[in-house]
C-alpha cells in the first residue's frame, strides 16, 4: 500500500491543529504558508476527509481531524521513542582505544599520528593517558590499556615491541653558558651543573640520579616547573641546564637565547617504541590504531 503523505505532513497537521492557525502551524514546522496549505489539501485528498473547518479566526478540527490528531501524535511519539532507544546502540557502535605514553612522548609525533588516525576514523575515540613508563608497562600487562608508546626503562619480555622513532636526548643550555660552545657533551661533563626539570620525577631524571650516584656526584635539581615552555625559559635565563628529547625541543631550536648540545652517552640514543600485549587479542579499533601508528612511522620515520 502506497501512502500519499509523509511524516512532514503529519508534523505540519499536528502543529496547525495545536495553533488553530495555518500560518503559525506552518512556522512551527519551518514551512512557508503557501506550501503548507498545499500539503494540508493533499493530506485531506489522500485520506478523503476534511480535517479542518476554516473560519475567520483560523481553523478548527473536524471529527475526522480529531481522530487523525490522536493517531498522528501517537505515531510521531513512537518514532521519537524508537530514535531515543537506538541511541545507546549507536553509542555502543563507537569504539574506544586506550593509549598510554610518557610526558615527553606526547610532545613528539604521537599526537599528530593519533590526530591523523581520528580524522579517518569517525567511529573511534581514543583516550591518551600520560604516566610513568613502569606504571604504563604494568597497565599494558594487566590489559587496562591496548597500546603504549614510550622508551622502555624496564623489561618488555612477553610484550610485542615495535620501533616508532629515534628521539635522542639533548642538553639545553643558555647561549652564554660555558658548555654552549661544544658540539657534544657526555653526561659526566654536566653532572656537576644545576639542573632544571619538569614537576614530578620523570623516568629520565630518575635514571640521571642513578648515573650521578654511581660516580659519587649527586644530581642537583635547582628548580622544577610545570611545562616544557617554562623549563626552556628558565634555561634561557641561565638558571640551570636541562636534558630533553630532541622531539620536545624541535620547535625551540630557533630561539636565540638557547643552545642544544648532543649527548654522547650510548643511553642518550633513545628509541621510542610501540608496545602491545598481544595483537591478536586487540579490539578491532585498537588494531586499526596500531596499524595507523606503524604506517605513520613508515611515512615520517622510515629509517626506524
């Protein structure tokens, strides 16, 4: 059976009946009065009844019109109920992937890679959590997250480890600092300097402390700040030195008040890696993100 009217006609009819006025009812349905009048006439013709009595003050419902108002209101209410009921199902269709990384990794290309993935994956949401490397590895083993991106400072046995990018450590010093004239330094060259660091004990600085203790020259951290921008400002003012990954300082290399010097220690050649527990057990969305990160690596860091 073919219907010669649609939901727009029923919505218009209900609004005209409620307002008792064609012009106001049409406005409520976002339809101009002329086309609205034509729709009402076609609806009456399709049903072979008169729905409204026209009078000088507007329109009133006929007996047939009153019956249709009851049924049309019920139909539209049911449709709204169906739409509302489907919303949880639609929400469930969206997939969420949990990723954990370290503070420094978020300043590199990881967020750009995830942003590129999301632009092509409207059905996926990504939670990026920042934490300590050891805690992240534990969460990965517990399956609390699906992907970790970091420089491992503990055993990754049993995990799948994929290369992502090389991100060597550099020494940030003020342009007039005595160490600024060299092209490279070893950690022993700067261990007696006053250091600046980010708030909290990062994995890098925990390692620096360990190295300093091993040579019986305790690390001196003069100031801790909240952001990389603040850290570099303090270095530029000559408050101390800082050791940061190359990806973090990439945007600051044009600053005239700073110099960035390479560290020659082998451990300074940091390799950021993608870690997962078991690719075969990952969610479809997690596997898609893993593939996207590997493809991003091939495009932007092909030598790794």
